[in-house]
C-alpha cells in the first residue's frame, strides 16, 4: 500500500470530498485508512465498568484507500504516487 501513517491526504469522493487530514492508522487487511477529521461517526455508548466515556461518542471510521490521494508537500495539491524500480532492484517511490 502506498499510504503510510503520518501522510497528509485529501478525500476525493464521498461525503467528505475535498477535506484534508493526516493518516492516523493504516488497515492493510481491508485496504482502508483512518484519517483525522474525516468520516466522523457518532456512537451511543451505554455506561459500564469497561467504558471510560459514555453517551454520544464521536470517532473517525476507516475509509477505502481508493478514496484518498496523497497531498504533495511542495505544491499542496493531491497527486498520484508512483513506484519504480532502480537498477539494483530496490523500490523508488516518486510523487
């Protein structure tokens, strides 16, 4: 997967289209990422001994990796990330 924790990404489809945020978590199994401030869901949590916060709890839900693009640090625009191989066989990631 070309996304890493800490990357700044922009959402390109869905209800949060156009929003930017930082990748907090990468879920490789389902090809999903959790982005701060994007896809915020509200869950109603009942009080119990294991739960520290009750009531209406807001948290970020994961979105599919195909719905985000990495934001270039130089031009501040969303770009596609390409991977090429060097002559010695190592991977080279280019933006």
